């Protein structure tokens, strides 16, 4: 992860583990986090009420270093900010900064590539903050991709999709596992 490494590594892992949107991650405040339960209330422009997401224990160490280890206080903007992710100049990280962090980390890892250049001449990259959101969706629904078999309705809630049809796109990644589940648990009349 690019510098500041602790903040950015934690941000990237948080996006991948929770399926949060870049703009949602930037809006996380300390009061939204239950450190004991490892849950975060996510506030979105797309839904009326917040949704609760969980993060894995391996993020707790990075979070502790960022929040309690003095790393966050290096930023003068952090002093009065209630937001979790701050920058050197602002008390809240912006969507553009979140995306830049993810793109730079992918570039540093040697996995970034330009997919195409759009009509305005802007490069479109393979690894973005939104790609991490999709990674979460695929892993949550398909054990073959290293995750679990999360119920589709629950995945809809966790990802903050208004319509189930939006979440159903992830079903295309379930194929082989669905067949194995039928073989193991299907009725045998």
C-alpha cells in the first residue's frame, strides 16, 4: 500500500472485507464502529437507514495501530475530525483519494492494468475501489473463491443494494458450488 501505509492498507482491506463503496468508507466516523463486535454502521446516499457490516479479526491490529498507535495523529487534520480516514489536508478522505490509494497499491503490486481509454481520454483501470466491492460480493457468495455461501438476501443487505436484481449478478459465480450442494444436500426421494 502507498504511504501512509497503515491507513491505506487498512482502507483497502476494509473495502474488500465489507463490500463498502469508496464514498461510504470516507464517511465512517468513530461512533459508527463497534470495536468489540467488529462491526461498522455504513451510511449511504443510496439507502435510508444505515446497514451494519462486519470485518475480520485480522483488521483489528491495523485498526488499533491507526487509531491508537499514533499513526492517525500525524495528520493535523485528524485533531478535530470525527472521521476515521483523514488526509494530510482534510478531516475526511474523499472518493478520489480512496480510488487513488487502491489503484496505486495495485500498481505497486504489479497487478494494475489499463482496460481502455474512455471517450473523454480517461484511463479505466482493472483494480479500483469498486472492483474490491465486487471481489467481496463474489467471495461472499461462492466458497470456490475462498469465501462462504452467504444467503443472497443477506448479501443484498450487506452490500446496500436497493433491488435484489442488482445482487443477483453474483449468482453467476455460484454454478459449480450449487451443483455440489445439490449432490450433498438435495432430496433423495
